[in-house]
């Protein structure tokens, strides 16, 4: 089944995203310990992401799921606004927009953008994986943007392929298990990916990296990690050559890193990345990539 048309009260145009170039704040003016209350430092958390801060009242009107509990969006340009979706979402069209809504899905992909489709936007959305231990990744794989969204209780956060932007969003409270290998953000082959001004936390029992960039499935080209608050994990940022060469043009710039990693802030294996202005959340001291 397909959701058709727009919900009553759908905005005439998608609200513009926040500025993608936050100003540089001198170190002496920055607060410390931002992971305690990220929003007090201007970072995303549950108080300023997802549908709740928009003031909208969610409804299930117009939502029809398949027998498998799936909402299929296959009309180009479809907009879903203000909806409470108690199922998984499959996107099979270009330029689909989901805004000011909640998605609750315990299956592998709460949101899956199928191969070949582009221009998908998730804005002011909450994605709840319902504590499923089945290995669910919040969003996959290509051609989407996530803005101002709250993603939680999934085993992995978004998986990034090509042409992906995640900004001003909060990914947290991953589901750990004995065989889990949790990554808040994971890419095993990507191009043109940007993570900007997010809060990413990985405190799960099976934690691996906060941001993992590797090449098991395909090469990586042009991956930017900028102005994020990164907490937990074996490593805050892991960049590895694993099958398709070392990731190319990876930039880690002005990230605030909480010193609660298991092994270290960076794991860069098999090559080099550009890293500048990364610093500790507790002391504001610079954090360099080991040579």
C-alpha cells in the first residue's frame, strides 16, 4: 500500500535548514563538559530535535501499512507531515520528504531508501528502533539528508552510502548485545558524505566506533566530519582500509570529543586524513591524530 497525497496543513515548502556553517567560537569562550547537556552548548539533544519541539500533534490519519508493517512511499515528491508511523518506511521514489513525524520500527531498517532514488529528506523526525537486538540500522543507504532529527534505541545509527548529509541531529542510546558491534554512524563505502553539527553518542555494551568509515564494500571518497559532539565508542572516529583501499579525502574538523573512549579518540589505519581543530570536551585541549 502507498500513502498518497499530503496531510492537512502540510507546509507549502520544506522549511529551510539551519545554517551549515556555524561560527568558530574561540576556545577561551567555549564551555566544558557539553555532553552532560548538549543543548546548553548549542549541540543537538532530545530538547531541540525530533517532532516534539515543533509543537505539532501527531496523527495516524492516512497511514496504511502493508501486512508486514511497512509504509511504502513510491510517489515522487510525496510529503509525510505530522504522522505517527508504527512501522518501517521504505522509500522507492525521488524527493520524498518526511517531516515532523515519528517512526517506530523494530526491524532491520526503520527507514530504507532503495537503490537509485535520491533527494530524500528526513527533517524534525524521531526514529525509535524499540530496543530491537536484531541488528537494525536506523537509515540506509544513499541519497538522503537528515536534519534536526532524534534517532535512538537502534543497534546502529544511519549507514551512509553516496550523497548523504546528516546535520543538527542526535543519535544516542544504541542497543547493545553480546554479539553487537555498535556504530553510531557507519559507512563501509561512501562518496560525498557530510556529518555536520550533530551529537553522536555510543555507550552501548557492544560498542565499536562513534563514527566508522571503512571500505569493506566499496571505496570511500569525500567524507567530512565537522563540528560534532562525539562521545563513547572504542574510538570516536575510525578510518580504515578494508578491501577497497584507504578512504580518500576524509576531513575531521572542529569536533568536540568526549574523553570516554575505550582505546583512543582516533583509529586511522592504512593511510592519512585531514584533521584540524579537534579538541577535548572536558579541557578544550587539542586532540591530534596519532602519526
